[in-house]
């Protein structure tokens, strides 16, 4: 095998080639100046790329802004100025005093929240009552531009400026078409007051808006449920309005009701114990009101009770709007509302005519005095005792009249058996009454006098705000039902619970009817062709308690408590009168003594009745002779 030898010539050749290559590379190396120039060139290229990208982006943004601005100007016209202000944000300005907290939105300029600081919803542990929240109420002014475009203020941004003047908080909300042309909502909240001023005016908009037609001020309101019994609360939730110099009316009867109202001065969306009212000094010529019931099929669990809408056309004067108005967000309290002297006391359903007078001038001041120093449950009992004692003279006269008629019953039966002719029988009956000195109508008059007081109580207690969330015994809230047992089902008319006060009141009514019905039936002489009063009275013994159980199970327990003690007081008075004041034997002796005397001249009513019967008898004889 041939051994390889080290070749020196090959090594020298490789070294020379490597050297030549290194020399060539060294000769081609850029100088320091060339390197700096190349670096500067690259930096310039990068800057150019960034600048080009920024320019492209800015151009795109500018193009988009231009498109949006053109669209905004096309939609809002001159009011696009307002949208360009810093206040064009979904922010709120708060007005607050000792009674209410109000939040006014930049967008729309209307009251977005209204909280009553001294009242809690559902129960005394619940949140504060909020009449306005979560967009349940909106105020919108429907504007029209000169070009015929429709604009809604609820969609536009107002500029807020809050100041304090003479202790009052003054909030100016301006929807601007320019620096000196705007639509303004001005709110003024005074200390310790539920009522705030609300002025609507415009300046310099005659060239922008179509002022030939009124603009509609639209107020939409969904009434929140605030009480335990939604059915009871909904009964007293209604739209009430005043028109034509003091007349008032309401929308509440139908599932959906509408009304066109001329010369409207205020509209109130009243819940059971709270109300929201919009008032205007300048009557609105042709308003439209709507009410819709939202409680379906006696639903127990619901958020809203009714949906209200009011459309008030505001007319321009010399090309501008200028309306001085007011808002009221607060309790439906008779004393508070009556103090404003704006006829707002009509929001409280105290009854009409004599029933309203009894409530306003007797019940309201008397109960207010008693409840100022006594717990409300005790106050109701004392109030009931005082009213029944005041009525006791009439109760006595009514019972005395029944006792006299009872004593005469045997003689009245003899007349009925002796005289078959109805006219003759009635004549003889009247003669007996006259000789005995008994007035058959004497028992009716006292009962008629007491009837308005009873009806007034049915109006007073459901309207008594002071009973709200006030407890007594097992009743946690005297303004609502006093449930002691929840039923697993709903009974039509009755409900899904059992209230105790109505049961006790029904028992009291049963014994009262049982105690008095016999005397009433015995005192009423039987009449031919007339129903048997004794049977009717016996039926009423059972009907009255059942009605109390059914209809009062969902009513406020304060009213049931009043009825319970009213019947107990009446029972006690009747027992006392019968036991100590009225003696049947003495009455009989007095009647017999009266018969021996010269008959008294009959009263006008008896005389006219006797004349009518004599004329009827004469006509009958005349027909018989023919």
C-alpha cells in the first residue's frame, strides 16, 4: 500500500488563495461615512413610512368625522351646536333638599330620578320610594324645524348650569342652537318643599323652529308598585286633572281610557299614597290624557300598576315659548296638598258633598289631633269611640222609635185584619199613629243622619297616609291587609290570604244584627203586597258578615279595625239604652195616655200623605159609581 506524503506546495496554494480573498473583502468594506449615510437613509425611510401611515389614519378619521358631522347637522340642524358642547354626555345633575332627591339628565333635560327621602316602599325595611327611576318616566318636547324635520328633546343634549339663589337651588338646562339661541328648562327647588318651579321658554328660535303650530309636551309615566297589596293600591291609582277654572275629573274606570281636555291647569298621575303632578299657570287649550291598566288577572306579583300619558300642546307667543309650570313629586297627603292652594286637595278621594265635608272638617282634624299623641292603632279606637258617642243621641232616638212601634204592633195587626182595603188600612194606621203620638218616620231620620258618617269613614281610612307602615297588634301595616295566614291558592274576590280584623268585624256585625234585627222586624207593620221584613232582616244577619269577610279581606286593616270597634260600640250603646233608658211598659203607658189627649196636629208630611190617601179613596168611589 502506497503511503501518502505531506504536500507543501498545496498548503502554500491554499494560504495564498485565502489571503487574496481577505484582501478583496477588505478592499470592498464601506467607509465610516458610507455607513452613517446608509443608516441615515434607513431612518428616513422608516420616518416616511410612519408619517404616511399616520396621514392615512388621520385622513380616514377626518373623513368619518366629516360624515358624522354632516349627518348630525342634517338631522339636528342648528341644534347640532348643542351636541358639540362638553355637556353632550349621559351625565346627571342632582337637586336635593330635606324631602326629595331629583336627578336631571343632560340627555333630554328631564327628571330621570325622583326619590322621596322619608318613605320606604312595600314595608318599613324596603328601599326608599322612587317615583321615577330606570326610565319609567320621560318628558319630551316634540319640535319641528323650519324645514319640516321632527326633533325630540329626549334625544338631545342640554347644557346644565347649577346655581343657588336666596337659598334655592336653580338649575338651568339649555338646548342650544347657538350661543344666544336655545330652549331652556329651568328647575327651582326650595328647602323643605316637594314642589319645584319648572319653566319652559325659548330664546332666538323663531328663525329655527316652525312656530305656526304648538309643540307637544309629552309626559309618559309608568307607576311603580309601592304597597303590599297591588290590587288595593291599583284601586286608588288614577290620572286626575283640573280644567276650566277648578273643575276636576279622573281616568280610572276602564282597562284603557282616553280623554280630550280643554283648558287643563294640572294633571296628576296619582298612586295610592304618592303622586306626581305637572301644573301650569297658563291653561293648556287642548290636552290629551291616557290611562292603561297594567295589572292583569288579579296578578299579585307585578312591577307596575298603570301606564299614563299626557300630551300638552304649548303655543308660541311672538315666536317663542314661555310657560311657567311646576312639578310635584311627593306624598298624597291632604294637609300638604291643601297648603299649596292649587286645588290639589282634590287628589285625595275624601268623597263628594256632605261626605267630603265630614272628612275635611271632622275626620281629618280630629284624627290628626288624636294620632299626634297616641299610637295609630289606639288612635283609631279612640277616634271610633268619640264618633259613636257623638252619634249616640241619634242612636237613642232611633231605638226609642223602634220600641214605640213594637208596642203598637198588636193594634197595627188588628187594623190589618179588620180593613182589607189598602187605602182605608193606611188611613186607620195613620190615625193610630197620630192618636198615640208616634211618628213612623222618627226612626229613619237618625239612621239617615248616621249614614253619611259611615260612608265618610270608607273614604277616609283608605286615604289616610299616616297609617302607612304603622303597626298595631298583629297588623304590620294599618294601610294594608293584616294577613295571618297565606293560602296556597287564590279565591276569587277573597284573595290568597286570611285577614283577621275583617273576621272579628264580621263577628261583631253578626251579633249586632242578631241583637237589633228582631226589634226592627217587630216594629215594621206587615203590608199587603209588600215583602215580609222579618225574613229580609233574618237574611241580612248572614249576608252582612259574609260581605264584610269578602270585601274587606284585601282592604286596609285600619278600616276593618274601625268597623270592628264601631259595631262593638253600637252593640254596647244599644244594650245600655235597652237596659237602662227604654222601658216597654212605660212606653205603652205613655202611648195609652196620649190616646186620651186631643190628637196632635199631624205634621206636614203626614198631612200630605193623608190628603193623598183621601184623594185616592175619592177617586176610587167615583170610579165605582160609574
